[in-house]
């Protein structure tokens, strides 16, 4: 069982961001955090969560570092009995709001992994993406996290942006690897509906050649790719939990939860969530939905998928892909050696 907590507050709205987040509703923070408690108490019962069965926690957003540690404290107190020993607890953070005091406060609550939304160390690119921090903010925040005692530190970079060159990306990677990180997430800029970039599709400039070069460069620097966007000497157990199709509680406005063949969607309207955090839409999944998702997620990661979930026709197609070295089979599990082909392979297997 995994737990995801969504914090929908942001200092600024990035031009590419389609997540449920707000820059003008900070006055609702305290009420929102209380509503999270109400939903959490309810979900623990619905999911029938037992003592020491929550395997990992991820606090995302939005920007979790816009909410002070004291507002998280009741949540950590409530979930404490349910946490496994040596659990991974991750929080995302933006360099401009992740002060030394905030990082220390979260560390004292039990957060032991931090993921910084850096995106780039290039000032022009940060401005283009409408990021609220500067390169020095990111460097200082990461160094502070290490000094406080975080053993697992990650940062995000965005690539395939208009103006990206190998030189720019090389500088971003060189700077990243000069810092005390053991994990890096690299995301291609995608143009999402409802974002400022929606009317500017030319802002995204992904090419397979550049992506392959970037991934190879990251791996040569010592961080092994274990999922289509994630590299590390440390592999996030929360990330892997999703790829393994484990159940997860989705806490907060705009979060998503899953329990067996049901998916849960709390309301994305912040004020409505605060009034009634138990207003959750339920989606029923079919066995076929589950199978396709297991294949898709397994192929995007080092997890793979169990061969037994394929029917006879799909097994024949899988053998073709093994012969072509597009898949390999080990211990009755199919693995994908090229994560970038995950979508195409899934379609071939299941169409």
C-alpha cells in the first residue's frame, strides 16, 4: 500500500504545468490540511489499512514546500502506526520555498527523501518555463538538504524545450552531478491542454536522437535508468510501487487513488474539496483494463510484467518481439530493454 498526498498550492504557475495547483489560494492552506485529515481517516478504513502496511509516502503538488511543517504534523501523527519500518517518505520541493528551516522541519517529521523541481540551471530557460527560482537557489537548497541529513536527494530536469542544445543540457547535467544527488528525473516538455504553452506548441522540440543522447549521457555519469524518466544509484520504492501496480491512497484535491479494480478521484475544485473531502468519483476498471495497464507500466520500467497475464494470441506476439530482441523473457517475466518503445510494444501486444 502506497500513500500519495497532493498539495495544490504554488508560488507561481509554470508555463507547462497541467497539475491541479493554484497561486492565489494560500489563505485556504489550513482548512485544506484539515480536510486532508478527514479524507485520510476515511481512506484508512476504506482501504482497510493495517498496522505497518504503508510502504511509501510521496508528497507532491503543486508545491509541498509552500506549506509549513507544523501543518503536516497532524497527518504524520495519524499515519505513524501504519508505517512500515524504514519506510521511504518523499516530498517534492521548489528551491525558492524549500528553506533550511522547512527542510529541517520536514526531516524532523520523518521525510527522508527530497525531490527538487529544478528543471534547469540555465537562467533564460528558467525564465521561459516561468520558474520562480534561480540556479543558485537550487544549488543551495540541495546542499542544505544534504547538510540536514537527507540521504536520498533527487532533482528534476526538463528537456526538449525550444532553445535546448547539447551544450545547454550538458551544462545542466554537469551542474546536477556536481551536487550531492543520487537520483535524477528527466522529463520531455509536453504541451498540455489548459496550460500557457497550449497556444505555443512550438515550445516543445523533442527528437529521438536528442533523447537517446541525453539518456546515454546520464547513464555514463553513473545513474542507472530504471524507468522511462528516472535514473539513480537509488531507486525510489514509491515510483516502483506504481509500476508494480500496487494499490495506493490518493489524498487531496486532484489526487488519484486505486484499490484493486477501482480508481478514486477526489474533486479537483479546491473549495469543494475543503467543504467535502469525501466527494470522490469512482471509476470501475475491467480485468482487461488492469492487464493493459500492467503491461504498459511494466514496459516503461525495470519491473516488466508477468507472462501469465497474456492470452494465447498475445503470447504469440510476445514471442515475435523476443525473437526481434524487442522484449526478453526471464523467470516468466517479460522485460523491455528500450523504455521509449513501451507504448508501441503495448499496442502491438494488445491490439
